[in-house]
């Protein structure tokens, strides 16, 4: 279940990943850290930002954007300039990318685990 997060944890993730996340995405996550993104074709669970404020939140956010991005980058075909922000439970990822400048676009990319 998503819950609000202190923006400092989002900033920590941006520093860790060396990116600047889209403003709208950060605003959404400040109010609901994690949650779902549902389309006509897919249902994705959004990865939360790692919240270190207490034990319960550490436990709830252990599959955070930083860790999931690190794991995804080990797979063939995941772009080096991509940040994994969610998954559908079947290995497919939602990814935000940048053009080498670290500023992520707000355009969602679908990465298929079968085709890369």
C-alpha cells in the first residue's frame, strides 16, 4: 500500500542513480510512494523510493527504485540510461530514460523481458 514519503529520500535516490527525475513523477511519489499504474493492456506495480524513516517503512520499501534499477541493468537489453520504476510481475519493466544528460524524460518505456 503506497504512503507519503519525505522528498529527501527521492533526492537521495536521484544522487545514487545520478539522474534528475521528472517533476510530475516526483510529485506523485511524494504523495503515494509506490502503488499501481494500470492501462488497458497492463498492470504495473511502481517501485517505491527507499524510505529509511523507521523499520516498517524500510521493510515496505526494500524493493526500491535504486535496487531494482541495479538488478535490471544486469539483464541483456535494459538500457544503461534507463531507470526501472515498475514491473508487471512477469519480468517486464517500466523504464524512464535520458539522453546522456541525466534528466529523465516523462515518457514511459516498456521493456519486454522476452525480447529485450
